C-alpha cells in the first residue's frame, strides 16, 4: 500500500514540475521596487519642502506625483502665482527631478 501511495505522489509531482517551471519570475531586471522607492523619495522630499513654507499656506494642499523617470507632476490649487512659482521652483531644485509638469490652478475669489 505504501508503494502505491508513493508512486501516486511521484506521478503527481512529475506532472506538476513543468507547471512550476513556467511560473518562475520572468522579471529579471528587478528595477520595479527600486524605481518605486526612488520615486517615493522624490515625492516625499518635495512635499516636505512645500510643507516647510509656512508663510505660503496653500502649498501644503498641492498634489505631487513622480514617475519612474524623475518627472514630477504638480496639481491642485494655490492662492497666487507666487505660490505656484514657488512650488515649481522647489520641485525643480529637488535632487533626482528631471522635469516638472505644472497643473496648479490659482483660486478665483468671488
């Protein structure tokens, strides 16, 4: 009985071996997590610098995204063009940033 059970398990194992071979990780460059961390670091640095500008309150509300190539995307609302210019300047002066795409809008007061 033990021989029959062992033979069954051996046959199942041999049938599953090709399936295990096909499920190996095909992503051999492994740059994904490293790029993600780098992008997150750039975004965090910019957000920290924006938050430190205490005299420009709306800068804390600006959304910052960074892609894998170091391109920064700024969006949201600001009180004035001075605040928009300051946010763009902070982003450009941050290490690792290649380009800055500005989509910050100035709030209209009625």
